[in-house]
C-alpha cells in the first residue's frame, strides 16, 4: 500500500476516535435525583408535622396532669367534707340528747311540773318574770344551737354535692383530653410510619442513584480506556507506516543505476526521512469521583432506650427519629442523614433532639424501642451529614 494513503487512513481513524460520542446517562440519573429530592422534601414536611403534633401532645399531657391534680384536690376536699358532715351529725345527736335532758323539767308533760314549780316559787313579780325569761332564753339558746348545727349540716351537704358535680366535670374533661391525646398519638404513629416508609424509599432511590452513577463511571472509564487503546494502536501503526516509507525510499535510492563519472548525473533530491512523531504523553487517569456520600463524615453509632425523661430539647423521644449528639459537632434540632452500612435498616434522616454524657465528637446515640434492640445494635461504624 502506498505510504501516503496509509497515512491518510490513519489520520481519518484518529479523527473518528476523537469525535467518538459518549452515550449520555444524565437523564436517568437526573430523574432519580429529582425523585430523591421529592422524597427528602416530603420527609422534611412530615418531620415538621411530627414536631407540631408532638408539641400538641405535650400540651395534652400537661392538661391531663393539671386535671388529675384538680381531681385529687377535689377528692381530698370531698373526703374532708364528708368527715365534717359526720362530725356535725354526731354533734347534733349529742346536742339533742343534752337539750332533751335539760328541758325535761321545762316541758308541759311528764316531769315538766318541776319547771313550773320553779317559776311558781318566785318571791315576787320581778323574780317571777326573771325566772320565766331565763327558761325562755334557755329554750331559745338550745333551739338556736340545734338550728345552727342543722344549717351547718345542710351547708356541708350542699358543698359535698357541688364537689361531686365538679369531680364529675373534671373526669369528663379528663376523658375528653385523653381521647384527644390518643388521637394525636395515633396521628403521630401514622406520621412516623410514613416517615419510615419515606426513609426506605429514599434509601432505595439513593442505592439506585449510586448504582447508576457507578455504572456510568465504569462505562466512561471503559470508553476512555478503549479510546486510549485505539489512539495508542493508531500511533504505533503510524510509526510502522513511517518506518516502512523510510525503508522504501532508502531501497529506491540504493537500486538506482550508476552514471559514468564524466556524465553529469541528474540531481536527485533525496527527501530526508520525516522525524518520528512525538510520542503522545500518556493521559492522566481520570480523577476518581467523589465518595458517594459527598461531604459525609465518618463516625460511630450506639443505641439507647427511654429513661422516662424528655429529651434535651423537651421532646418525647421516638424510634427512627430521635438521636443524641454532641452539640459542638451537630447543632440540636438539626436534621442528620445517617448511613449504617452494616445494618441499612437504621439508615435514614434523624433529628438531633438529645445529648448524652458519652456522646462526644463523631459518636451518635440512636434511640431504639427496647433494651434487646439496643444490645443487638451494639456499636457500629456510620457515615453522617447535617442537612
């Protein structure tokens, strides 16, 4: 083959390699990222709703505690009133007995003659009137005491009725608030379940995106490798062609017929062999892509359970949502994306709501539902990022 034609073919081959088109997979990756962002936005909305519902639940708990306090106070007052009513009734009975004994001599029947005799034994009119007035005053005083005791009994009975009515109203309020609190608890459970589902979907989308990006990276690397191999092959073929052309020119000059010395030999212009093309510098390998977790940090995770207290931010801790952190590393109240490679079930978005004595630096304590679950979780390596 003519060396010039060979060179032309090699150049065309190089041009075709440089214009080689790389299939684009950005569309499918972009779609996955859009879905991923939608799920993240929805999770943030759910998390905001959970925070609001949690605040309402805390208010209901406070209202229930206040009602229970009033119920206990009312029950105590009812007990005291009942005791006072009992004492008053006993006093009335005793007072009646005393009055009955004192008025035996003042009655108009039976032993009442002694009282009449006492009045008749008066020495004069003034003494008679004094004795009559004294008997009347004594009768009136005893009657007033008994009437006062009955009035006190009636007041206490009325108070007891009012307290019992208040007690019923308080218990009705208590039942109503508990019903509202149970409805909020149910709503909270539904939101938490939805958040867990979102986290599962988000993890699936993240895995799909990572797999897609890894596939695209491998395909790009394979295409770049094939391109480099083609370029290297073309370069070597070019060198071989140049050497073949140089050899052919040399052989043509050697086999040409010699002319007599006296003859004037034609001036044959011998073209110098073209300098070999400079070997292209090896391409630098493509820089590896950033870790799939972006700016995620490495850390350790442990697990803890409820102690009966609220969190450092005043919330009630909940599984799949609450984590304890070092506030100097992760601000309280912030959302944190956590990946647990050894147990993906715990991967997801959490809220930094609590702190702990041993939670320092890049250690995160994940709230779980039981002691067995916490023991089973143990201590694991994680990746985390503050959103």
